């Protein structure tokens, strides 16, 4: 019996039961590569890309697969924007502020000193103008971005010597991510931009005097407490750094509407899961670090005040010379002011009371 006769006699239900669904619904298998900026040993931050890829595969029934490659496998950690822009890989998972040297606006898509916390950043992206403005900017690099993780507020890093006042920052060589280095420089420090996998040997050998990475769970895994005894907080340059999946625009536009929706949904899940994972893992890691002898310290007020003032000066200078920055930062800063007013009465009031209780 030919196909036409079968359909006529058995009806569509019979065709489907026989495994002969109409071919118009079939989609060719898709295979992409993703270059991460992070080492595979960090199941949290590298894990964001893994979550993304796993969900894409699951939601597509295995028809859309993305292989995830750690920093250095396909390209260096700081080479992923060039890789996506040029189409060497279809996508990457990274912290956009690594690329502020190309344009300072990259930092606004991740974190800037004294910027937004994690919830505020997500609100600006999804319910404010953040995603719209950043996509307009990234289009210049043939990139479309999808928020795919946030670490939450970070720690202020590991120091070989105690920081008692602002004068102890003078001449200090510190590995610091993204835009924080510009501000550190203004208050006397010497910023170093080093990939995560290379921080430990630099700190161990004394090539640098201090280093920040993320927070207790990741920092403990990388062993920084073994080579620097002082652990400071807060990470004023990273109130809520967002990680993104960067996708080559031609690769994304070639997807069906169904696969585009799958990408969006998978990135959203990775975004939620990463923050949850950090919040769940950091408390116990911090207890272990302190129990092993880590000296936990708050930054002196004069350091924070000087850094805040310097950050404002940097932003004003950028407003005058970078039109992209001026446009995006104007919206960002207004959103930040409104959010801080709101959080002052709700989140801060609740958190301050709860953290004073014996639980």
C-alpha cells in the first residue's frame, strides 16, 4: 500500500501510530560549540554553560546539541568574544566585563563598581531597558546575548597582607576582574587581568599581592586560602555580576522559531540555577575557610569611600567621551537609584533584623 492510500484508509492517527508523522515537522539535527571563559573544575560558574546545554538538548529531544568547552580548549578565556563575533564558534559563556578594553559598555552588561545587586540586575535586564540596550550595543559585535547566570554579591578577595587603611592599597598588585581595575587604579592599586585558572600560581609566587575571584565556594576550590590568609568583604566592584551566553547573530537567526524559544528558555533556567547554587554552597564553604584559619575582614571605611568617589569620577569621564556608555549608563543609574530606594525599606530592613537574630 502506498503512503496516500495508507493515509486515506487509516487516517492521521494511524499514520502517527505507525511512526510516519508528516515530514514538515522534522528538523535537521543541530550541533553547536560553546567556548567558556571558565575552568571545568568550577561546577558553579562553568556549570552555567553545562546547564544551558543540557536544557537545550532535553527540550529539543536531542535534536539540538551544544558541546561545552572549558577555557583554553578552543580558545583563551578572553578570546571568546572574538570567537563568537567571527563565527569561529556559535556561542560562548562568559562575564561580559572581561572585555571592557574593547568598549567600557561591556561592563554594564555584567557588573560595575557600586552597581546593581543580583536581583536588581535581573530586574533591569528583563523588566527594565537593560536587555534592549545591551543587545543594541552587542549587535556591533555580531552578538545576541542571553542572561545565563549571576554569582550574587561577591567577596572582596584574598590578600597576603592585612589592609588596615587606604594607604595599604598603594602599589598593591591585585588580580581584579572587569571594570573594578579602573577604580582600583584611581585609589593607588595596580590591577592585573588574569584568567581564573592562572590566579593561584601568580598569588603563590608573589607575582601579585592580592586576588579576587568570586566567593567562598569557588575560592576554596581554587585553594587561595593556602597562599593568602586575609579574606575581605564586600566585593564593591561586583554587587551582582551577570554571566551571559553570547551567540553569533547569524547562527541564532538561522534557528527555527522553536529552537530560538528553546535557547531563551534554557538560558533563563541557567540564570536561576547558578544564583541558587551559589547561595546554597557559599555559607558552608565560608565556615570551612574560617575554621581552617582564614582571617575574615571587612574593608576599612576609607577604602570603600575612596573607591565610591573614584567610581563616580570614572563614570562622569566616560559620559563625556563614550556615547554608547552615556546612553546605557543614564538608564542604568536611574534604575539603580529607584531600586536602592525600594530595597532600603524592604530587603534591607528585613535582612538587618533577621541577621541580628540567633537562628
